[in-house]
C-alpha cells in the first residue's frame, strides 16, 4: 500500500534493523549522502548542498536518490509516505530552499551501525 503514514516515527533500533536489511543493496553514493548529512551542521542540508557534496550535477539528483534511499528504508519499516524523504528527514523552509533535517532516530542508527 502506498502513502502509509505512521502515527509515530520508528525507533533508532528499528532504523538499525531496516538499514541492515538494505545494506547489500545500497550504492556507495547512498552511504556517502548519509555520511555527508550526518556530519552537516545541526544535521541539516539542502538538496543543493547534498548534491554538491556527493558530486551530483544538480539538486534534482539528490532529491531522486535520497528519496530512493528513503523508500528502501521505509519499505523495511512498513512506512511508505507519499514523499519517501520523510523516512529520513523532517523539513523546514527558512528561506528559498527546503532544509532537510536528519531524524534523530536515523542519526542514532547510523552511529550504532558505525556508518558515520
């Protein structure tokens, strides 16, 4: 079923299980995006910043690939929001661009996995 919204965000441990389940299917660029985002100030990036950091041509590539990663992880969690990025981030728009804020549960899962 698509568009499934959860009442609460999964726990860090649930993210650990989900990340482990998809680990063999992750492109190196997906891991690089997670690391860049993890190390960003306040765990916040824009699509443009993330694209530049992983050497994509433009922000659309970051939207596409980070969204695919969110979809992979979301399926493991049983969470399929209409916007798969929601699995990994929350959003703010303080100016012209959306800021992607890594969910604390994702941050803690990455630490537990040693993927940082």
